[in-house]
């Protein structure tokens, strides 16, 4: 990836140059210090592009310590992935400022943002305004339950594309399609392709990407960044497969250009 002056620039560069990237999502409730150190050792051998830190609930007080540990031992950028204005702690590099535009709950469209705004201004974090779309993944997820919103129908790519376009027109700089933590099925290739064809913003896809084949399919459909969380938490060795899948997608894209 070419040098970028900001985190947002790095995402835009992916889109502009047809690159692909991998983000590892770490839920503070699920990681111990030993687990993080093991992951960092693996990342040293199998480099990733971003760490996302957060979750839909975050019951523990471990987030700041987790972020500090990542920053102390890895050059990989750390972005907070908050679901609430309370989840803003930790010396991260930036924050995905999520607006849940797939739902109609004003708390997650603007309410929590108003509460957080003074803290965010004082935080020094780079803010990345992000259109966040929850997509039905075959079963209820913590994200849909905690947000009190219905996810987008999985078989309605046109609705997802129009929603993402509205977010872009409102000035949101990234688009994030998410099946939610523990998704039974990932976001469909048809939906990713429809969104990719409609918006200029970099497209991030997560939820249910628990095999190399699913990661490859999401990237082939147009995702610029894939996010893997649960599978790596449960089976750290899967990191190598995820990295290989992203590298394979980069090679295929280079050959086709």
C-alpha cells in the first residue's frame, strides 16, 4: 500500500489502486493479555493491515489495556469500532465514526454521536465517518439486538446499494457492510457487488467470513477491506489462512489489470 498521510487516505488508496486489505476485529470481552500476545506474534509473521477494537456490548473494562498492548508491540494501525459513546477509551490511532443508516433508531444515527462529540474532539483520534449497514445473516446478532434495529434483507442488494449511496451523499466517507458478530452467513456477493457498483467510497465487509473461500468471495465481489473476528479469536491459526486469502485476491487482481 502506498504511504498515506491519514488513515482515511489509506482506505481511499485501497479503493483507488485496486488493493485489498485485512482487518482483524478484537472484542475486549474475548481477549486475554496472553491471547493478544500470541496474536501479535502471529501478526509479525503474517502481517495484517488494521486492528479494529470494539464490540456490540463490551462488558469488560479491558479495552484501553488491549489498545495499549497493541500499540506497544505492533505498528499496525488501531481503530476503535464503537457501538456506544462509552466505548471510546484507549490510545488508538483512529475511530470508525459509525452511523447505523440501515436502521431507524435515532440513537445510532445521531444520538450517541452528540453525546460523544466533545470527547471525540478532545481525544485527538482521527475520525472516519462511516456508513454502517447491518445485513441479515440468518439469525439475530448482538449488533441488531443492542441497536434495536432490523438488518437489511440479505437478498435485497438494491436496498443496500441505495442505502449506501444515501450515506455517501450525506458525506460519510466509508461504507461498512456487516453481518454482525457470529453471523451464520456472510454478506452475499450480489450485495457487495451492488454496493461496489453504486458508491465511490471504500467498502468494508465483515461478519461470517470464517473460511478462506468466503474471504476470497467477498474480495472478488468488490470489498476493499475484509474484517475477520470470531474465527481468529476461536482459532488463532486461521490468521495465516485469512492473510493468504487476501494475498491471493491481490495477485488475481494484479493479473487481471
